[in-house]
C-alpha cells in the first residue's frame, strides 16, 4: 500500500503542536531544568529537534550538500548529540521557540511535496523520505516525553504512536548491531493495544518469539523512556527478550535508558 505523505505530514504536524503546547508557558528557569536524559536540559531537548529538522530539509532538497556537511562533521567529531547540544545553550526561550516553529514548518512544507519513496541520505544508511519523516515524529514524541517527565506531566496517547512503534520494530536488527551482538535470526510477532482499543500487529502470526501489551508501554520502551520492568509488556521467547532489553528506535550509540522504578 502506498504511503500517504500528506497523512504522515499531518501526524507530524499534530505531534509538533503538542510539544509547542508543552513548552509555550515555560519560564527561563524551567527551560534550564534538567530532564531525565542525563546532562540534557529542556533547551537541549528542543534544540536537538530544531537542529535535525534543518538537516532533514537539507537531505531532502540537496542530498549532495548534506553528504558534504556530514563528511565535514564526521571528520571534526561533530556528530555526537551531546556535543551538538552545547552549540545552542546560549539561546533565549523566545529564540528557541521561534527556531523550532520555523524549522518544523519548513520540514513539513518540504516533505509534503516529496515522493515518500524518494531515497535520502542520513547518518548511516540512506532511507526513504517517509521513513525519515517518521523518525522525526518518533523523536518529537520521545523528546516531548522527556520534557513532560521533567515536570511530572502526562499527555493522552494517540494513534500517532503507531508510527513510533513501527520505527521501533524496524530498528530491531539495529538494536542488536549497535550493542555488538549478532543480528537476530528469528521472526518476532508484535501485538499492541492501540489507545482506541484497536489491535496493531506486525510479523508472522505463528512466530514463537512474541511481544504484546499496550502500545504506549511498547513505545516508551523502544525509545528508552521507561525501563522494560516497569511496563505491562508480555515478552515470550529468548530473542524477543533480548530485543526488548536493548530495544532502540533512535540512531546513534546505545542509550543509557531509564532505571527501573524511576517514574513510579
């Protein structure tokens, strides 16, 4: 089935509106608050999104320029998100809000006009434009969760979690590779209860390795925003258990994740 880029853009737009709502009323002190991501403040969370939005637009509109920029940054050791975060800590709250709003608006208008199957370069293997935009939605949701957790707030889960779950499942092999483990060899069946009660499924119905439970819990685990022990997931099979212990929907080095009971 052909992916509707308009539908995907609309979902990213809705997720973007949610994070803008969350940060709209923060004062200067709250912007500097430490989030559950070690060493990262709210400023770092939002600047991370704006920075990579700019790079995603460049990747889709001028892939050769993106490739040159990537090569320069890799040579200079400037691809570590912790390093990049330091570049923007001087920004005032109003500047940061405006930057994120502008870059996200440009991201959405750019990708709405792009063929979803177009291959675009990124950090690591190239991917389809639809996959890159789905990754932007996943990151928006995950970093928004960090900000919500900083202030003890919560938001209602939506059907947009399906995008987060999908990219987390697609990154299963990467989760093993980035942790220096052999690639998984057996299929895994994933069955998730959507916020509206619908059942979302991936993988072979007869697979012996299985993961099931609430979609929200699964998404929190694969984005490493909650520890697996704190979530209501049923995990059956050795490879499924190995995966859920290290699941990582995002690119880059293995994340530190969250501690058991951290948000009890």
